[in-house]
């Protein structure tokens, strides 16, 4: 049977082949054109409810040049790229949205162990589930080595 | 109808209240000079009067029967501020291209309605009046709900933006699938479909409207197996996943019991059917707000009264009521799928669910300017006979804030359910990518899909299987102002 080979598919484009720098820049250009503020975030804990990734920089509210944003992406990659996930986010501050408008992965650690599911059996056949990312068994900075 | 007085104009005082039968328009229900107040509820009806009944009298009759009137004069009206409580028909227009039909505008004072009660609002507006003999047929086309009245309603328990934040999914339509076959699977087999579809790349799977607690699968069994599947898939993909657990039941008490169990098991979403009734919908909506639960509504039953143009009610009114009653998802048409839906009419439904204000747009069937008074947005769901080969059309017609549900289009994939889900996700992501890059994706859709399929076999096989499938039937519910049919594709 066909099995989906990916094990971390957060973001808008995780099912496509990794985006090239030109493709990333095109998405950033779209975001800027929509009036969104683009930001770069990174983490080594891919848990689906790990909401607060580390901020590489503040949302670039006033940056109108996609190349300038791309520079930040590449700086972040240089520092954290070997063993961190990095995503580009676009924030829309328009009334009735005031939230994230775009989010996509632009860097993955070399080795992605994925997540485990722990089950705690309870009464009446009910089970409490815990999704656990293998990487977090080690302290921050020592994961994905 | 005989007019004992033979009066032409509205009667006042002792003449108005003499025992007997009067035409509705002389009783005060027809007031062509009336200017609706900002706080009035306004309803637009499509009226087909009986032969011999004039349009303004028919409109007055509808106003009367949906507010204070009965068939004969009653003196007890004089104990009330009757002029205020009487609904007022104030405008009648001929329906373009339909010689025997009229659009009647009727204004109701807000004090006719209980705050925060769709049941009370609808008991007047679509109550007795639809069986009234003086009209051959009657259809509620649209309503203007005043801000003051809207503010008494909770609205969607979650809303589109908060839902996206909870799911951590942005910038693209969400993907779902309804488990098939809809009836007969055991809990264990049912959960298998859920697991495969979610692991393959969908965000949500869904119970169908008629999956409750039947001999082949009791509800607790379904809930337990589905949550095993949801959590497994979440761990396998590092994404938040959900299955709409249908909590519809024979009694409200059982509905709550099921909702509580869904919560205990950690589900992010529950589901109800429209046939629950408005009171139960508002109750479970408040429960959902209290318990951080997304609330999905399946519009089971609506086509019995929303599809034919001359009688019943337009689905856009259901959209308004459901945004007020408070649901987070509602099925609202696909344009290209197997179920009824003219593109402009569907846009009218989507705008009604998603926009903070909607202007007058007769071509979309929106007759009134509507301010939504910061009520949350309700996510439209497109479901029924859609497939990945239509991804460019779906993105174009339905936009980004929508859940695209490919049931058969996932489970029926020749390489299995995971392959079906993956194919849908790849098709969607490649289309969003192309749109953002500025490509004319509507024209070049098939090319974009073919290119994406080069690195995704499941997409190629899906395209091979479904590329020529379309449902080109004329819609029955079409706009009156720019007559057209669904274009053949």
C-alpha cells in the first residue's frame, strides 16, 4: 500500500518538494504585496501544539523588499539550519483577521525522528493520548545531533 | 376577498376596529410610505398571489399573518400599541421575468422578537404564514438583521481565525473527507478510514449526517476508534488533526452526553445536523464555546425547502440564522460538484458566512446591506462530488477560507486512501503556490496539476481516474437579476 513518506507536514507547502530560494522569495513577495508583515521563526520541537517557536526577528512590518527578508531567512539558516526547523510566517493585521495569514517551512534538520504516541489506558476503554516529539528527550541545543 | 367597507386606504379609529373582516392593507399592514428604522428586522419575500389577489394586498397579508393579524378584526388590538407591533409591507416589486411573482419588503419592529432566539424569530417569519391560502406560493429570500438584535446572539463559538490558530493551519483551504460508505462500517473499520485519510494529508475527516448510533456501530465505539486514528495521525504528521464526531441524537440529553465524551477523549471538533432544530443548535453552540470545541454543522434537510425558487426559503437566510445561532462550519455549496449551486448564488452564501459587512448585491441574491456587528466568521464547507482535477476552479470560486471535502475523491483513489489524501494535498498546495506566484491558475490549472503530478504518483493516478468527471446540470436556484445558468465546464 502507498504510505505517505513525510513525517512533519506543518505549513502551507510541506507536501511539495522543498522550495527553492526563488520560490521562497516569490511567496515572500506575495505576502508583502498583500500588506502582510513577514517573520522568521525556528524550533527543534516539532510538536503540533508547540505554538511559540523562537523568533529570529520581529515581524518585518516596514520591509518592502523580498530580498531583505530572504537575507534574514539565510542568516537564520546559517545559525540554526543544521538542526532546526525554520518557517516563514506572514502576519495580517487587518481588522477581522489580525492573525497569521501564511506559514511555510523553509528549512528542516538533517535528521527528523518525528513523534511518538503514548497511550494511557483509562476506564471504559478510554485512552488518554500524548503526542511526544523524540527530539525533546534531549535538552535544547543537543537535539538532532 | 370581500371588503365589507369597500375602503381603499388604511382605516383608523372606530372604523378600523368595527367587528368584521377587512382587507389586510386597510388594517395597516400595507404602508408604502414607511421608512424602515435601523433597528427593524426586514424580510424580503417572493410572493405568488392567488389569482385575483393584488400584489399589495398579498404583501399586506403576509405582513399581517407573520405578525399580529388574525382573519377578523379583534377589539383587543386596541389594548396594545398595535401600530408598533404590526409588521409593515412597504414595497412591492415585480420579479424580473416572472409575471406572477412579486418581491415584498416587510419591516418588523425589533420588539416583536425575543433576544438571542432563532426559534422565536423564525416562528414569526416562517410560521403560519407559509400555509396561508391567499398566496399560492411564498419564499423567504433574504433578511436584514439589525445590529442591535444581532448583538444579542453569541455567533460562532470559535470563528475562522481562532479555528486556524488552534489548528495551526494558515494560507490555504482546509481539506477534509467524509467516511464512506456512510452506513454499515463497524467502529474498527470506520477508524481505519479516518487514520488513512488523516495520515495521508487531510486536516479533517467527518461523520456523515446519518451516522449517529446504529446497530452496526454504536456511538461510543465510533468515538473511541476515531480518536485512536486522529491521535495516531497527528503523531505521524506533527499536525493537529480532527474528526467531526456527530453528536446528533434522539434527545438533547443524549446529545450532551456524546459531546461530553468527545471532549473527554480530546477531540477538537464535534458535529451536528441541521435537523436538530434551532433551539438545540443554539444550546450546543453555547456548550461548544464553553468547552473550546469547534462546531461543525451539516445542513441535512435544507434542500427540502431551499431548492425550489417559488416556495420555501433561500439558503442564504439559513446561512444568516446559523451565523447568528453560532456554528463554526456549514456546508454551503461547491459550484462544481454534484449538488445544487449556481456560482453567483454560492458566492452570496459564502459572503454571508465570512464577511464583516455585505453590501446590496442583487446579482448574488443579497437584497440588503448587512452589518455583522463583530459576530465571528463561519467557515463554509464544500462537499459533494468534487475532486482534485477541479482544484483550480475550487480555489477560484471558493477562495482560501473554505474546507474542501473530498470523500469519494479520497477513499476512491485507485492506490488507496492515503494516496488519495496525499494527491489532494499536493494538488491543493501546488495550486496555492501558483496563485501566490501570480500565475493565471484558473486558466493553467490542468498544467499546474500535471506538473505537480510528476513528483507525486498518487496525484497522477488521481488525475487519470477523475479528470473527465463533472456534473453539469442547470441550477434551479438562480439569480433573478442577471439570469444565467451554471456554465458548462
